[in-house]
């Protein structure tokens, strides 16, 4: 389904919130134990997937030199590991508690919190940067999520959002075969730049720049 006015799309029928977890088997989050082993052996840092994480880190570095950063839906935390630990206090939230426990034991320098962005362990006004790397489209009530983001940001803080662009040339060309639909029904929402700007504005967040493209990902 899609709104003709703003271009926002949504999966219909939507998943019941209580059943969303059933669509995220452990394999979907990747082999966390293998990631840890490869990172500690130095092999992960030579991989293509790692280069994508360092590209994200460099993108953020263009706008903010350091501070407190929150990665929402951090999975195995490889993005947080790619950040300069001398410049960043690194926090991640991840709904998979076993993943959080495993990664926390391997990398105690990271602050990893099981659950979601509404955790009481996240203090209002405490983050310079909050990131959603292909996460926002998975979350129920994204407007409410962004309202919580507004609470957590410090004055002048920035939000980086990476997601499929429903208004992209590829989406218009391939239509129902577009890669952005491959993850339905886990993708609950399908944003265009215009619809994303609208939902950000409703949360009292200013749209500053976008899209920013790297590694085939569209970012805002």
C-alpha cells in the first residue's frame, strides 16, 4: 500500500506486533560467534562487509568528530567496533538478548543494552549521534520511535538513517521485484525521501541532508 500524497508505503496486512519476533530467526542476525572469532583474529577487518562499516564511520566523522553515539538495532555491534574508541563512547541496543550477552563478553568496552530504544538505561539528552542502519523500516510506530530519538539527542545532535528508497530509480524500474521488498513482511514500512521528511518533522527533527549514497545504500 502507498500514500499518493507523500509516497509513504506500508506492508499490508501488517504483522501483529506480538508476532514480529517469529520472523527473526537467529540466522537472520548472522553468526555472531563467528564474527567475534574473525574480528579477534584480524580477518574480519580485511573483508568487504567490514569496509561497509568503516565507510559508515567515515560518513559520520564528516559531520561529528566524536562524542556519545547510539546504534539502534546494533546486531553483532560490528559498526560500533569500526568507530574510533578514543573519540566515541559507543552504545548499542539490540532486541536479541543472547546476542547482547555474547558480544558484551567479547567486547566489554562497548555498552550494549538488550531491548529497544525505550530502555530506561538510555538517558534523555545524552547522545550526540543516533544511527538506524536499515532498522527503522522494521520497527512498529516509527513516528513514536523518532519521538524517542528527539528525547535522547543532545541539543544539536544528529540522526543517521539508512533505508531502502521507495522513490528510487530502481524501485520504479523493478516495481514489485525491487530488492527493497525482498524482506517483506519484516519491512513494515517503505519510505520515500518526502515521507521520511514528513515523519521527521512530526517528531520535531529537522531534515538536513540526503540522500547520501555509499555501497549501494541510501542514507539520510
